[in-house]
């Protein structure tokens, strides 16, 4: 008898608790719905219950970035986009530069799209051709001509080590149409230049950010493949630019690029582009520097630090 009363008591308390919680949630939802009906032309984001993560005012950051970049005499370009709202800041962001190694991300996207269509698989083994061996970046070249490598390993070497040999071997697996499909899908115009008997794609930092936005929104390859690429990019061995002044606890999916000896001068081109996953406040940052590697490290890491500190210190609604 006593046991039956206890069970009845527990059930009654549970029902009352659930009813109270449902009432609270319904009340909040109704209040938000009423506000949205009262202001139908305003963003639904501003009616969210928790405003702490919604940054509205980027004017101070805009001024600071513009002042910092402009004093560097056009050697630096930056594009920033706050993903929760799409607000962006750019300085020299439309200047077209050679994206060099950053094109490895789009090539991997093309490969994964081909896999999605069932034409190849991650487990397929391909051989490294002599003409694809390149010791500029990565270690695959050490295995030599004829080395057998899976598509999956080629992808991961291309993204984490920026391996040139892996990238060129992946490139061989694609048709021109498959390579261009990524850019066509995102409505990005890619120009080309030929130097040192090689063809290099040219694109602005702002336009290139569309690649990372596409992955973030999974608009070209599947959710699984988009997540796979971004997760792999968080494991890159290059930590001296965007990640340099950001805590190790923050995930950063990014890709660097280097083009040596612009116009036969001592200045090279350095690019770093990616997504910084500040909890609830993720953002895209793409930056380029035409100077020495030391200056590129200094400028890009400082820009990254300025943005990170603003994003993590400003209060929601400000």
C-alpha cells in the first residue's frame, strides 16, 4: 500500500513539474511571437531570449582594422565576417591576389563531390607521377615516383601539410569541369596568371571567403563532407598567423598559402584564411600580406588578435 502511494506521489510531482516547464517555455515563445508580430520587419534574431551572443556594433573594430591596415601602405588586405549575423569588415579585401595553396581546399571539395557521385572513393589507391613530385611543401615527395597513396591520405596531406605533391596528384583525378564547378556554384570569378611556367588562380580575399562560408553552411558538398574538411583543417601544422595569438582551446579551421618572389623582389605573398570557432560567435577571417614571412606573421597575427579580443570582450547587444 505504502509503495503504491509513493509511486502515485512521484508521478504527480513529475506531471506538475513538466506542466510548469511547458508553461514557462510556452509563455516565452508566445512573448517572442508577439514581439515579432509587432515588429515584422525586424530580424528575428533580436527577439531571441538570450542576447548575450548577438554582437550588433562593429564600428570600433572597423576603425581599428582600417587604421592598422592602411598604415602598412597597401601591403595587407583583410576580410572579416561575423557568421551569426553576416556583418563584415574589409580593407583592401577586393584586391585580387594569387590564392596559390588555398586552391587546395576547393580541389578537395571537388574530389569529395566526385566521391558523392560514386565515381571514386576515399579508399581508391593512386600512384604518384614523376611530374607531380614537388618538395615545396609537405613530405609525400620523399616517397618518390610510383608511391601508392589513398585518396583519403592525399586529401589529409593537402589540407594539414599543404602538401604540393598530394595536391597535384588529386588534381590529376579531376576534369576541368569538375575543378571549376566549385567556383561556378559559388558564383566566383577566377582569373589566372602564368608565371614560372605555371598557372595560378587569382581571387580576392572577400571572394575566397565564400569557400569557407560554403563549407560552414554545407551548400556544395554534404554535411558529412563539409564537416570532414573543416575538421581536417583544424589539424593543420601551420600555427604562426591566424592562430598565433588565439588560445589553443579555440578551434580554427584555416588554410595558408605562400607565393614566392613576387615580381622578382624580396617580397613574397602570404595568405591565411579560415573560420575561428569562438563559442556562439564564430567568424571568417581572410588576410594577405605582400612582404617577408616575418612581417606576414606579425601583421596577420596582430589582425587576428584584434578581432579575437573584440569578439570575446564586447557584450551582446552592443
